[in-house]
């Protein structure tokens, strides 16, 4: 694909919420997510001649931002920054209509290990099928399915403890 | 879809980056000196490739031409050798025939000469 400035700006606007959200939902840090998203779009510009179609661009963006976000989380962990998966579950027990419920769910997701967390983000934010997630993360579909299943079980258990009622 | 799926979908829905994300990106690209004019993809048959292809073609044509000329020359030499042998054979046959004829002429001449003729 070859684009001029206006065409590239249009492409960025089309995909910016997807790219930013994958990083943001994974890292839960708005500034870092924007920084990573900008880096990925910069890299995209250089990569455009090798990408054959809009679907190829979308796949490439999802793949690169997912790996960038996980790499960033790993390096942040090595630098002993506040690790998101060490954040404790919320102490309060929000009711079903509590506006903080979604924030609680996001905190629970943040408690998952890196790869499992990215699988959950891609599955529920991007509505991707396990085989598509496998292609993006370079994992077999069976591995994606088993990690997703295990993550949901963990999340369900934590959510039940948090809310005090069973969740199907 | 179960409760957990719904909760996760709601909690993880997409968010937009801050306003002006794309403009900031383009400004950053301009500062970094990234050229935003459409790039012309380098053709597969670039000049160096064509040059090498032309050189190889010229060498191939030259070698083929020389080989053909050598082949023609050798064929002509072989034909000339065969022709020479045939001429030599023909000359030998002719020589042999002439000798036979001469001997016969001599023999006939000897019979016609009477003893009185030789004084």
C-alpha cells in the first residue's frame, strides 16, 4: 500500500482507537499507551509498501501493538516499577449497578499474567476468535483456548469473591 | 453469552486516545523529517538488474556465435578432407586405367610391326 500524508492520517484515525485501546487495556496507563500507539503508527508508515491490503494492515497493527505492550510490561517489571498484576483486588464489594464495577473487572484482568491478559483483551475488546489471537501472538489455537479458559475461571473466582455472588 | 463475557466486553470496550492523536503523530513525523509524499516503489527490474541481464545476454550471444563459427569451420575442414581423399582415389583409379590402356596400346603396336619394317 502507498499513501500520501492525508491518506495516512485517515488510516491513523481509522485504527487509532483499536491500537490505543489494546495498549491501554493491557497496561492501564494512558500516557504509555499513547506513546506506544504513536511508535507503532510511525513504524507502520515505513512498513506500508510491504502490506498488501487493509486487512493485512489491521492484522499487522494488532500484532505489533500486542507485542510492544507485552514487551513494555516485561521491561517495566524488570525495572521494578509498580507491576499491574501485583495490584490487589479492590477491597470494597461493589453492587451490580455500581459504576465502579467495570473498573473492578479491569483490575481483575490486570491481575492476570501478561500473555493471558493480552489474550483476554484481544478476545473481549477486539472480539477476536482464538485462531486469530493465535496468529497475532504466535501461539497455537489450542494454547489460546486453554489459557482463555483458565483465565476466565480465575476471573470468575475472583469476581465471585469480590461481589459475593456466583457469576455464570 | 454468559455474565462474565458480558462484563468483560463492557469493561474492555475500545477507548479513544486523547484528542489530536493523529495530528500529533503527523507533527512528530514532520519533526523527524519523514517524507510524506507518495513513495514510488522501486521497480522489480531496476537498472543494476537490467545491466547485468544485458551483460549476460551479450556474453551468451558472443559465446554462441564463436561456437557456431568453430563448428562450421570444422565441418568445412572435414568435408574438404573427404573431397581430397575422393579426388586422390579418382586420380589413382584414372592412373591405373591409363597404365592398362598404355600397356594395351603397346601390345597392339608390337603385333602390327613386322620384322622387315625394322631396319
